[in-house]
């Protein structure tokens, strides 16, 4: 069972770890990466103890946004056949 449910907004981005973090009672930090979030992972683990938390977030906020630009056809150059 999860130690706690924590909103992603309550977590801090840690550039050094490249992960969202939240204080663990043991003194270390729960951690979860953006890649984990993109995959739909919702468990942030503490590397120093057995505790983990459930991260509450909208997975759509972490998906890569595809460009909405229309695909332009390639411009063909005329070829002269002799």
C-alpha cells in the first residue's frame, strides 16, 4: 500500500536528478522521472527505504505534443529529357 497520494503540483523538479521529488520520512526523497510519467507510471519510490507514494497527475500533460502543421507536399522540379 502506498505511503501517501501526492499531487504532481506538490512535488519539486530536481535538475540534478532529472526527476520530480517529494520528501520521504526517512530523510531521502521520493523520485519519479518525466519518462516514467509519460509511460503512465504513477509510483514514486524512495531509493533509501521501502516506502513509495502514488503520484496524482494527468498523463496527457506529459505526452509529446505533435505538431498541428499540415504536411506540405514536396516541391518537384521539372526535368528536361533530351
